[in-house]
C-alpha cells in the first residue's frame, strides 16, 4: 500500500506541471489506471516520468506486490 501512496504522490506532483489539455493530465484527472497514464506520458513526450513509473513498477513486481 505504501508504494501505491508513493505513486499517487508522484502523480499529484507531476499533474501540477501539466497543461490541462494534454492526455496525461486528463488521464490523471480521470483516475485512469497507472498503465494508461504512463502510456499517455510517453505519447505526450514526458519520457522521464514514464521511466520513473517503469522503475517503480519493476520494484513492485520484484516485491510481489
């Protein structure tokens, strides 16, 4: 659960810097699954965020979460 909270905090911080019309912001606002948000981040050109998301997901998988 702590990782879920960490990811939500990351998304909240990230959302604050996004323009409202981008797909990533709209996905965050709509509370879409994290995978969809990450895909939108790639499409919108926010590669760094998607890399951080991927690293987070890898840690979760390793821990069996």
